[in-house]
């Protein structure tokens, strides 16, 4: 009986934890060099060498998994800024993050973002 209870608990835990993630699709872009060294919305100094990103509404510090739908490459970034403010775009990445998912040449990419629901 204990084994059945354990298995039921394990199943429910896995089921409900997967429900705690939000997935959205849209267009990602990356910051221009103009922003290097400037202050982000949360007060940090922007650096292209970091794996950070801008999102319009997610809380600062949220970890977001970004997947390029063209090649399925993925990077995890931390939200530290607001934006993008171009229609249809859902996230702005640093060059380091954009390079990880091979989108530097195109400048923008169709992506899926996934993050933990609070």
C-alpha cells in the first residue's frame, strides 16, 4: 500500500509541477551595441557578455528558457530589463544569449519561451 501511495504522490507531483510552467511563442531580438554599459530597468549595468534579457512584464530575476524554433537550440536567461517595444517581439536578448541559439545572423528569430509560473 505504501508503494501505491508513493507512486500516486510522485505522479501528482510531476503532473502539477509541469502545470507550473508557462510557454509562449513569438519573436526574439537582441540588443544593439548602443546599450552596452547603460543601466537596465532593474539598475544593473547592461553587458552583452551576460545571459540576460528584457521582457515587458515578467518579474526581474525570472529565469526564462528561450528556444530558437528554427534549430531547437536553447539558452536560459535572467530577466533584468523591460522591453522589447517593437510589435510582435516578446523578448530581447544579449548578444551572448543570441549567439547561443544561433540568431545573430538573422537578427530576430521565432522562439518559444518557457518560465515558471509564480
